């Protein structure tokens, strides 16, 4: 049996990575998704005992950011390749790498994608939707996935090439640039949306800025959940509408 | 008001897609309100109203992050409900922007509340699904013990079923409750922008607090000055 992981195998891992959280649970977290993806290279192991051990070790609990799982899966595939090729220490190094990296990759991925790129693309899409309609959601999806898909899918190939040096991802130049773009892009697009809201030619335009201040103040202190805060804003808006605009012409 | 069977089927299908897209598979962010509400509005016959509600809801949940094992509100189904109800809300529309329109204040408040309720109700229900994966794990471990990767993958993909069913159920329940609410709501012709603009404001503020945690007051001051200056001109 050839102990090589082909590009087709890596493509299969990347495909299954899109379904990483299909069976997410509080116990084993993403373990079943990891095992389903890694099963693409089960051919590295020829004996039934080795295949059993291979599948069982990838069913151990694991939790990381699903986007950042791509490079980690690629690195794990490389170490499995080495183990199948006769490196006696490769399996223990892979288990250790998985345990050590899942947390930092999760923190980086959550900050970069969920708390960074998603709100940035959301605000940019909203500003465009305000002016151009349907182009807004399209820009939102394209902008997010232009970063998301290369990392999630291409990351498998990159991780396979880097193996245990996969942590270099967190110091990559594009990661730093994306952090800067998020830090400045979110406030800029947010201010654009406030200006657009305040430019509406009707009396309610005066409610936008105070509501934004309330949102940023309560949000930055995590005092109120978004849904509850919006519920309160709806109530205030209803009262104001009853007071100031009893009826439309 | 109600939808015809074809529209129901398409909205339930969109509910299924967005429920799975949020976390279980792909995660292309079709489940985010900006996209899901727009698509739902388009299916229900008024894309501009659906998109306007999507813009409002996008900010509302911008600070909801799936950190650790804590699930998000069920954004996809919630946004589908909001977009579809916006399209079928009674009464005249008022322009929020050159291309976005919204219903009157009372129908808008009802559909936003129903949408937010669907999203928040989905959170504990998703958590319950996450806690009950024991049978799938057993199936996967048995398959791995027999060296059968196909069984591991089958167990894994079966995890999509309860998430998808929950998403479709929430869309159906939200649409039924929402259309009933819109039917019995008092017909008071008030400007919907009184409701829309405060929600837009708090949503934008929430989103911006993500990137300026320690210096959020700077952004707040800038937003206040800019908002007042633009409103004055």
C-alpha cells in the first residue's frame, strides 16, 4: 500500500470539511465531522486493525473554528501519511498537535471570521443594499466567501504542505491585513449606515444616532442581548410613532 | 392573509437551507438575515420589503457569536419568517431609502418581534439537539470499531436531520403566528420608519461595538455628531 495522500484525497477532505458540524454535539463536538473528513485517507492503512485505530483516534473530542479546521485537517493528513510511511512518533505528534492547536485556531477563527469579517461584510452589504437594493446581499456573500472558502478549502492543501508548522497561519500577512481591515472597516461602514439613516427625509431620522449610541454602549458591555435590545427599540419606536405620526397622509 | 402552497413549499425549503447553512454545513452565510430575508421576500412577492427587514435584522444579531458550544439564535429561519411577513404585511409601504420599502409601524413591529422570537426560541432548541447526539456517537463508534468509514459518515450526516426539521418547523410556526398577528393587528396608519430607524441604529451600534470594545465611546460620539449633523442638513 502506497503511503501517499493524493490531491484527490485532499480534495475529498476539503469537501467533507464543508459538512464539519453536521453532527455537532456537546460531548464530542466536531469529532464525527473530523472522522468523516479524515476517512478520505483511510486507504493509507492496509490492515483492518490499523483502520479501526485510525477511525477511533479521529473520533476523539475536538472543537475548533470550522473555517480554521481546513489547515488543521491538512496537517493531520500529512502526519497520518508519515505514520503510515513508518514514522513511529507521527501519530502521537498528530494527537498532540490537534490538542494544542484547536484552541488557538478556534480563537483566531472566531475573532477573524465571526466577530470580524461577518459584521464587516454585513455592514458593507447593508450600505450597498440601502442604495442599490439586491446588490447588497450579493456583495455580502461574495465578500465573506472570498476569504472563507480559500481558507476552508484551500487551507487543507496548505496545511498538508506545512504539517506541524500550520501555526504559521496565525502570523500570515493576510491575517494581519484582514484584522486591520476589520478594525477600521466596521466603524467606517457603521458610520455610513448611521449617516444614511439620518438622511431620511422624515422626522424619525432623529432616532438613528441616539439608538446607535445606545447600541454601542450596551453592546460593548454585553449588558443586553441583541434580540432584547431590538425588542426595546421596536417598543420605543411604536410609542414615538403613536405620539408624532398619528396617521400617514 | 396567507401564502399559496407553492410559496409555502419554497419558504420551507429556504428555511431548511438556511437552518443547515448557519452551522451544520457549507456556512456560506446565506442564513444571515441580509440574504435570507431578501430571498424570503422575493419568494413571497416583495423583495424590497424583505431586503429592508434583512438590513434591520442583520445588525440586531451582529454580536451573537457561536463561541465554544453556545449556539447562536436560529438566524436563518428567523430571517426567512421576517422577510416573508414583510412581503405580505397589509397596508401601504413607505420608502426607507431609494430602493428599500417597509410596511407601516404596527405590522413592522409585529413581524420584527415574531422574527426575533423565532430566532431566540431556536437557540435553546438547538442546544437541546446538540445535547442529544448520543445515538449518533454510538453508531459512529460502532462503525469505527468495525473499520467501516461509511457508517461513520452516515452517522455524521444523520445529524443534519433534526437541525433541518427544527428550522422548517420554526419557519412554519413563525409564519402561522406572524400572519395571524398581522390579521388581528389594529389598522393604524403610522409611519414605519419610526420603528425601522431605531432598530437600524441599535443594530449598527451593536456591530460597531465588536471592533471598538475599549474605545466604543469614541465611535458612539462620532455616530452622534454625524447623525445629528446629517439630520440637521
